[in-house]
């Protein structure tokens, strides 16, 4: 998941940033300057999350980043470890504690605080079974997103807050899921938009809108090779 563009995508990488948002990870890598070590690592880690392909390229890119940006490298390494755990991709015994450590360290860095706090919420939700801690982290991430104008982070935060709200206030939950979908579409974040379409469509009453959202999610998932989304479909 992408950090603030002002940090992760510096001068000369605008084309790569747009391709990355569109889920064209291989083309984004080709568009990067040779010295864009951080951006290359981020793209490869994001690609691994969505496509669940071989993680070695992402791991090597993170290792190359470690000497110059240890906090960012730890944050990206935590994403790799969480992805292995979540999808059962030969996880290592220390993956979960190392992921927690990487996100916690990044949460103390102003450049990464919002996204790292969001990821700590995901760990609380999906690994610890602690919705209270998860909800608090999502709300903090949402506050950070709105302060920084990070609409992609906002889309992630409101999607997860919306998921929690469904059991208490279904209408508000759906409103949050719909906002997540529209934010992602407005940003041209195709993988995220497809995931949001599938989530929203699954919560709507049976009918034309739900069917169309599912169809759109399938078109994007097949076009981009979004492995876990294809499985969910």
C-alpha cells in the first residue's frame, strides 16, 4: 500500500507513479530511474501483495534499501511478512513479531505514521482478533489522512471502519464502503478500486448495482492478475 506521493515518488518518477496506481507494476518498474531504490522496493512489495507471486524480488529490493532508509525498509519488510502470514505463503516463525516491530517503528516516523498506524490496525484485526485496537488504529489513520490530504490512505481507513460499522449501523457502514470505492476510482488506483467494488457489491442487496460492481471487479482482477481477488470472485 502506497505512502504519501511526496515522499515515495520524487522528481522524475511521475510516470512510474501513475503506472503503479494503475496496477501496471512491471511497466512502472521499467519507467523508474536506476537510482530510485525506495520506489522500486515499494512497487515490488505492492505487486507481491496483489499478485502473490515470488517474493524474492521484493525482498532483495528491500535489502538494497536497508542501508540508506532502515525505517522505510523495515516498514516494507513488514508488509511482505504480513502478506505471507495472511495468505499462508510459507510464513516464517518470526514473521508476525517482525511485522509488528516494523510497523511500530514506522509509526513513530512522521513520513510513514499514517500508513504504519493503519497496518497496525490490520494486524490487530486479522491476526490478533482485537477489533477495539483495530478500530482505534483505523480512526487515527483516517485523521492523519485527512490532515495530510492522503486520499488513498483515507480510502483504506474508511473501508475498514465501514466493515466494522456494518454490524452496528449498516447504513453508515455502506456509506463508508461507498466512499472508499469512489476515492479509489477518483485516484485511478485500479487494484484497490476493484477490491472496493467487490466488497461494496457483496454488502448491497441483490440487484443490478451489486452485479455490476462484481462484474467490474472481475474485469480488473483478470486484466491485472490480482490473484487473491480472483480467488474471492
